């Protein structure tokens, strides 16, 4: 996994120290309430239905969900392709629909200390359409699928949630992303400023609204870090795709590969009005 390296070793050490005691507090009534949620795991009936639906469509591709990765536990380890495949299948389950957790829902659970595996595992959250140039052909094909009013380079970089996945016969990846009627492109200009380590506060209220911080803060207020891919000039020639996840210290990483995944990466689904249970695993 290729991440930007910090030019300030003190920053990383200081953030690690502060994260041990960080407990963000928000005053007043909450604007957002966490939905019912669960972490996907082998052996759970709802999870097994989702896996069956994904593998029926994508067996033999990067989106296939395999019950191995060393057998360390029974969790599901998604890359960006399987994450969005899970999302699409979960949304289509009759009488028991769900979807993958949005970044802002993840942040709300973090602030309440309720994110499954919080502090110990990574959680894949969204795609990033930017000017990194990575996976350029995939990025261009996705960009051309956007509704006309969203085909505006000034909207980038941006987070992508609720994408679809389909097979394709072109060179490179055997899969590509699609923009569905429920997909969202969320402009995230702060990713332009996050090459290296952008320090922010876990009390930033924008976190529970968009899933990303609003501002960089001074050293004495930093307890989390945002790391993004290096951005090139904002032209169509530099369109790129990356992956957003929240890491083991609740740092946010927005410059990672699409297929990378291992036993530390997890997926959390939330209900669409149904009572999905939290598995607690």
C-alpha cells in the first residue's frame, strides 16, 4: 500500500499519544442518529445471502468474496470492488434491504465508541475520484457515466458512495464502476490539502455531516490525520480513482489502491429501515 510519507515525525508520534485519551464531545442535540448496523461475518444468515448474491455475479473477479485470508476469523475483507458489490446486493434484498455504511455514519459511531473493531481494524468506506492519475482508464469511464451536471472537473476531488460494479471486457481490470440512481458524488476539496499528513480534530462537526474534516488545525488540537494521494493538475488527463478507509488509529486514508485488502479490512452494513442487528464480532 502506497501512502504519502510524513515530513513531520513529531506529528505522527503526538497524534498516537493523543488518540489514547481522545474522547470527542459535541454539545447540544445530535444532528444525526446512528442507524441499526452490523459487521458482516461468515455464518450470519443475512451476510450469507449477500455473499451468495455477490458471488453469483462476480465469481472469478476482484469482487468475489472468498472465505479464506488465512482463516484468522470469520469477518469479510472487502476491496473497493467487493465493497460496492456488497452494497448493490444488500440494497436489493427483498424485505430486508441494507447498504454499506456511509463515511459520516462511520464517524458518528467512532465518536460514540461503537464502531466494530474500533482502533484495531480498518474499515473501507468509499471511492475517491481525483487528479492522482491512478487507475486512469477506470476513472475516465466512470467520469463519462456521471450525469451531465456532475461532469465538472471543478467538483473534484470527490468521494463516491453507492457505486455499482459490472464486468467489462477491456484491458486491465475485469470490472468497472457504474454510477447508479442512488450513487453520490461528494466534492471534497480538503483532499487537495491532505498530501502528506493533514492534522484535524476529532471534534470537527463536519465529520458527522460528510465523513471528512472541514479544516486543518494547529498542532495542539490535532488528534487525527487525513492522508490523500498526491494531486496533479486538474485536467481530464489526470483523472484517477482511489479508496477511502478509516484506519486503526482512526486516521483517514484517501489514496489507496482499489484491490488492496487483508485481514484488517472490514465492512459494516446499515439497515434501510429494517432491524439489522449488530453482530458484535
